[in-house]
C-alpha cells in the first residue's frame, strides 16, 4: 500500500481528494499547513484546522497540523507587500504553492516515508513523452488551477498526485455529500488568505506603518495632471471603480509609476497591448528555450483570463518577449503569464516585467 500525504486546507476540495485516494487504496495521512494566523488568533482562509481535523476523523486517517508561518511570511507576505509598494500586482498563491506548500508537504512526506503528496487542486500531473512532468488543464475549464501552479519544479511534480483533474465542482460536492464529509457545503474561499479584514491596501498600510508612500498625482498618458490619488498601493492596472476621480468618461488605471508616485489614467482602449516581456521563467513540458527560438502557444496573463494565441521568443537567458495575435487587455507587471500548448499542457510561465504597445 503506497503512502500519500494530503494537504488539507479544511475545504471541500482537499477533503474529497483525501477521500478518493483512500478509496483507491492509498495509505493517507492528512496534514494542514498553518501558514497564517491573524493578530486576533484566527486562521487564514486556507488553513482551517478544525474543519480539516473533522474530515480526517470522519475518514479515519492520521492528521497533523504543521506550523509554517515563518516560511509563509518570508516567501509570500513580505514579497507581496514589497511588490505592491513597487507598483506591481503580485500573485501570492503562485509563490505559496512553489516555496511553501509543496516544499513543506514534500518534507513531511520524506520523514513519514510517504511515496507521494497530494492536493485538491483542479489540474492533472502528466509525464510527457520527453520524460518531463507537466500539468494539464482541468477537464472542466471553469475551475482549472494550472495558472497558480506553473512554478512547480520537476522534482515537485514527480511526487505529486492531483485526483480532481477530471472532476467538476458539482461532482466534488456530490461526492462529499455521499461520503458524509462535514465540509460538503462549505463555500469556496476567493480572497487573499492572509487579508482577513478589509482590503489588501489596508493590510499593507497596517503592516508597513512607514514607507507606504502617500498621496500623489493622477496623470493622463501625456503627463497632464488630472487630480490626486491616495497612494499607489490602492490601485491596479485595469481598475475602474474606486478611483475617486470624475473625468466625464470611463477612466481606467493604465499604468503605475512608483518612481514618480504617479497613477496613469486612460480610456479602456489604452489598456490593450500586443507585446509583454517576462522574466523569472519556469519551464515544465520543455526543458528550456534557446535564444531567438520561437514557440507558438496560448498565453494567460491572469488567473481569470481565458488565454490568447501568441508567439514566444527567448530574447536572453531568462527573458521572453510575448507577441499576441490580438491585443491583450490589462496585462499588469508583477502578474504571471502562463504558456499552454494546443493540448492544454503547461509549457511554462514567468513574471510580467513590462507591457508594450503595438505589434512590431
């Protein structure tokens, strides 16, 4: 009987993943990574220990809660705050998956003698014909989570099971009900797990009592002053609501310039671009790209983006230029761009460093 460590968040997805693996005959161990605890003692949204323990008891499996708060602070929270102060829009879940969840789950798999780790993510781990491990999009695209997992390494993927890749959310809830799992009707968590009260900007201001900048100028694309903003951490590219400025036409955040403490405002048309540059690359289905090599693929520039046809060109060792067939809307520096082939397999991805204008 092969042993597997299942990361249990306290939600229905990880609960059903543990249930399915036990049903398949695996020796299952449940582990919750305590990655965040607020000042009032409440848990983060993705580490509900009480609910996870209740599920483990129902399934009759060993269960442990592991403290990972210092690692989470170092690899997720501190970079999250720093990036927003630099005018970027980060993906904290991407960093958490790569540097905290998988690292810790694999560590405890090693010390417990487990063969694998598993999670309740909607994706599938596949070994390609070239011997490399990659991720395939979930069968039900509306729940696909490969975007948040593109930074996982070959070593991490080789030891990972994801039993929900071909299951819909409705099916997961039905399985949970039939199995009598106590979290069957628990709602999904949608927000940043460690921002438990107020907005992310409120959290940054509370956490970083100094160095948050302050009020600055709203400017148009030509540099004309339009008004004053309340601090760059309150804005993201593509934002329309909450600007606090009336211009007589629909206005959007086009760009954030931290060095000048400026927020550039434009029309919706100004949000579209043909070219983005990416760095901090990680490849999955292929080992690398050669300089000036071209790869045709589909690219997602944020989690909710459906993806658009584009062409990748490696311009230097760790940088690619992405040229879209049709302009892409509201690509934001700091967000991830994830590359897919025609079969829905993850080629790789990187962090958006710059957004450019028209196609060359």
